C-alpha cells in the first residue's frame, strides 16, 4: 500500500518518508499496488518539501475490479 493513502497508518507514513528522505541517494524507485489504478506520485521531503526524494510507481490490479480492466507491467532494469 502506498504511503500516501488515506488508509495507511500515519506513524508508518512518517517513518517511511523519513527513511526515503535519508536514503534518497540510493533508492531509485518504489513500486506499490493496492489502489487499483495506474499512476505515478512524486514524493517530497519532510524537512525540505522543495526537494524531490522519490518516485512512487503505483501499479494497476491484475484482477477485475469495479469499472476497470486487469493489466500488468513488465519492468526491465539495467543495473
């Protein structure tokens, strides 16, 4: 579940954001599911909101959900 969702525990959100901000120079992407929609979220710093600390790739569902078709993504990473 992405850290920006309403159902996500606020304490967990704060800790997750702090970790991402601390290791932003190492973490290159974050992949999430659960929302049933396909979108990208720009994560900003807690202490410095003007800094982008990460990109969240929120993927669509694999199964059928109300008013949306199943889909999938294939990621090809170059190390």
